[in-house]
């Protein structure tokens, strides 16, 4: 049976220790990327792909995430009284963006455990998982293509991207077989953060997945792996090895623009890359950047 995918799951329970002290009291997902919190870009991407039912997996001290997508009556009234319709529109936009739901992860047992917490909300239908560390440029199609591919193959689909072999050890890496589509491969194995120099390929998983509900059955029996956590990668490897009942796992190779906000340096690069393409900021930022760069050794 083919289902229309309508639900997106966004794990957002991490502590964000790489951004301390900024994340001591603020969720890392609320760190601004230009003028929007990172999490809003992710929700907007889900909605643009037709996924208006969004479940966020949160943890302690993550109330700011819920507040951001909720009404703020006093602020709205103040902006309306001042006649600041532009800011009022931006505030209301995030409130009306999607049908938002929240569940706490509880124990920090890894990405696989966070996805498993979505079982009751998702039910027995395919769904999307979007990680907040990866921002996909809105001008490049990814999630929509993955949803279409899932409908064609009735399988789980993960997003893959070619990376420098020198950094492959920082990702989950796929072994694969080619298909009749140059953008799609059949995944035969996955390894989470292989030892440096041992990665089986340079195709790495980035944070977008379309998963069949069988993933919940597998996750319930998946033991802790790398880092003592329940790894989604381990569950997907088991699904890839049992296509007769899971549908198998395929990879969609993304060749567009991805912004990594997972560490401090890449976070800064992401802000600059997005800002220079903005109509309201780019014309002034680009010449300043050139002048600034010309003074560097």
C-alpha cells in the first residue's frame, strides 16, 4: 500500500555542548542563522515538501522551541498597536507554519532512541526525519525528491552526499550498488563514523530520511552501538539486509547546497553563505567581505 507522507519528525533533544556557553540556557536549535533560528529553517523545509504535521523530539530546557512556534499575544498586540505590520507578519508566520507536536526523549540514548519516541504519533505509515544540524538551501530540491523516490520504490530513503575521504570518519558512510538512476543507489551496508581511513566509500549520510514504519520494529531490538547510543544507522543497516520485509534502503545523492551548523566554524560559514545571497543583505555584505578578505594575510 502506498501512503501519502504527511508527518515529519525533528529530533531536537541534544545538549549542544559544542556551542557552550551560548547553549547553557538556550537550545542550540534556537541559535540564529542570520535572522531566524536554525530550527525554523528545518520546519519550513518540511512544510515546503507538504509535511504540515511536525513532531519535535525535545528534552529538558527546550521550552524555547515550543514558545517559538506558539502565540505571543503581548508581542503581537504591541506590534499591531505600533503599526509594525512587517514584524507582526514575521511573528505570526512561525506560529502558523505547521501543526506542531512535542514529545520528550527522556533518556539521552541516541538518535535511534529519539526516532523511536515518535512511534505512537507516526503509526504505521512512512514518515520523514529531519536533523537540525543540516540546513538545505530552499532553492535546491531534496526532501520532495526523496518522498517521490519512496513512493516509487516503497523503501526507506536516506540522503547521501559526496564528502572528502579525509572527513568521512565524521559521518555514517554507505556501501552501495548503482541503480538505473544516477542519483539513486541501493544501500547494502552502513557504518557509523568509521575509523579514519577505513570508510567504505565517500558517500555520507546527511540529516534527511524517509523511513518506513518497520524502522520502529528494528529500533526496539537495536542494542546500543557507537558511543553507547542506539544508532539509527545500525537499524538502517539491518533494514538494508532484509529487503523482503522492510523494502530495503536506498540513498538519494544530493548535489545541492547544504549548510552545516553542527560546529562553530561551519555555523559561521553557514551564516555568511546564506546572508550574501539575501536581497536585503547581500548587496552591502558582498563588497564588505571582499574588502575584509583583501586585508587578510
